[in-house]
C-alpha cells in the first residue's frame, strides 16, 4: 500500500534502525519504545490485520516467530524472557494497518497490557 508507513520502511523510503532483514521479514527498533527493548517484526508482504492471514501465509507467520526467537537469542534477552504482542484492528490499538509483532523485553514486564 502506498500510504503504509511500514511498506515505506520496507522500501527504505523512511529511515529506521533495522535489527534484522531477510527476503520476507524486516525487524526494526520502535521509535516510541514501551520497554528498554522494543522491536517491531514486520512481514514484507502487506497483510492488514491478523484476520487477513490466509492459508498461504502459514510459512511466513512461522518464519516470523523463528526470527523473533533468533533476535531474542542474538541480542541476549531470550533467557530472561520477553513479550510478543500483535494487535488486530483499531479497538485493539493497532495504529498501522500492516500486521506487525511487538517484541518487548529488557526489564521485568508487569501484568498491565502495554498501551
């Protein structure tokens, strides 16, 4: 989508601090972090919400979780734990209509849902 901020980051039209990239996924630091570690993992394929994931996206979604695990191990926060959040739709707090996974860590996270 032409006005999607994540699509623009994927195309390198908007700068970001990329922590991982391959042919199907990009991961970058969130510009408004909710924790000491706050990385967004985004498929390069534009999928608006979780409700738009199809059968053909199974391998992509599995790959995203493999990437999340790899990032957590390589950056040293896997052992202490981390949280993965994916919002679906406006009422959930999804602001960018391009599926993305928030990876939060670097401190003990409370029970409160991150806003």
